[in-house]
């Protein structure tokens, strides 16, 4: 709903909440369902009970804007080689101890960190820069859903696609509106363990799996999945096999799975980085479990970052890091060797770009 009324700069009335006993409000945006008294914030710290109504205090406030290759989101089958205008706000609905963007996701000072960036300005910037899409990222866009949806609706009118980079930790009442505004999503499946989610994310695995299945079953949103492999926490052969098998059976074998390297951050600086050998092993196991498109991230691995035909195994998109170096697909996205259509969304060969993106 564009043009919603600002209560004050950066603040609008939120959706997905209801009053409950004792003057409290219950937020229905994510499975956490925070209940807050007047003047209190929810877990995400950007939703507040203000005088008996829930407000979002990060609307039109961005903590950072950049133009990225779409492969950095990471999305490997959604207009490969194109650019995305990326932005985020502050706060998060999860409390991951290993958060790579903890300085903004854990921030409680939205105004100090943010610049004014209303939907119209973001869409105009994306249009001016020739971006194929806008990516809602850096922190989880679920918590700024109203801001993301308004921007996405305007972008779609101008032929710009919308990408959510998210934990998928969203409640059924909100997910239809949120994902209905998106054209693609990369959902961060943190691990395949309830214990991991409880101890390291202060959340639950179940709602994330439910969201993933719902996206595939109920929407046309292009889906890719990412798991950050943390040594000693979610990188065992058993768990990797369970995760890959579940994805193949419940999402489909052609949904791309990205396995990324962890780097020490936030409250887990004592954990070593993920060795490249772990990613290579994990990729091999995921392929053996039936997944057709498995990628390695945050490491130098051209073989694990390229795309292969699910039919004949031909390398159809070659990459060096985030840069597309060779293209062996037809304009319609079919393998030139065997004619099988690659799962995804394609515009034809991308323009050649250097390593430097604005």
C-alpha cells in the first residue's frame, strides 16, 4: 500500500498485529509473536507499541545502498550476470550469534545509522543505474515488510524485479503479502537442527521449513537456498545429508542450494573459518543426495560456482567469483548441448562486466 501516512519521519503504522489483554499488542509478523506494552519494542527493535498501535520505525530509512552482481545475493539462476540495487535497514527477527552484518542487524539506534531513502528514491536509483532488480538484504526484510512491499510494488510497475534475501522466519498471516511482492528469494536455511536454531539463532527451524515449502507450493517466486557452514556446528556429514535430502524431496532437486564459508564474526569469533575442503565435501554429498545445482560461496572455487545442465552435465554458465565469464545457453535458457531448459529466470546472455561494481 504505497503512500501510507507517516506518523513522523521514518515511522508508519505497522500491519500484522492485534490488541490483547492488559493493553498489550501482539505482533503477528513473525513466529516470535512478541507481546509489548505501550512504549516497548519487539525483539527486532523496529516495531513498537506506541499509544496502543504498532508502528514500524525504519520505514524509508536505509543503513546502506550498493549495486551488486545478482550472484552476490546469492542467486545463480535469476537473471545471471545482472545487477541488483541492494539495501537494508536495521534490526532483525533472529538473534544469530554468528551474524555477518551484526552492526546493523543488532542495532538499536535506527536513526543514527540510517539515511533517508523513500521507495520512490530507491526505485529511481535502480532505474537510473540500469539494475535488473532490487534486493532487500543486509538485514532481514521481513521486519521492514511494509517498506519492502511499497518499494517492490513501485519497482514492478517500472519493470524492475524484486529479490528478498531472508531467513524465511515469517508468520502465515504476513507471508502472502510479503512474498507476493517478490519475484525471487534466497532463504537462509541456517542449519537442519532445532537445537542449532534454538541455541545459536534464538528461533525455531520448523517455521522456516514451512515457509520454504509454501513458497514452492503456493507462489511463482524463484527460490534459492543458502546454508552457512560453521565448523563443528552444522557441517557434519549426517546433517548435510539430511538437509540436502529434505531439499530434494520437499523443494525439488532443481532448486539451487548454496553452501557458504563461515568467517568469525559477532559472538563466534573463536570459531575457525570454514575450510574450502568442507565446502567441496558438502557439495559432493548434496549432489549425491539428488540436488542438481549446488554452489560453494565465500571461497575461490570456479567449479563450484559455475552452473551445469541438469540433463547432460555440460557447464552452461561459467563464473569466476561473481563474474560470468562464459555463457552456453540459448536466449530462452536452454542448454546448447542437449536442449534441456535450465531451471530459473533468464533474459539471455548478460553484458560483459568487470570485477568492479558500483
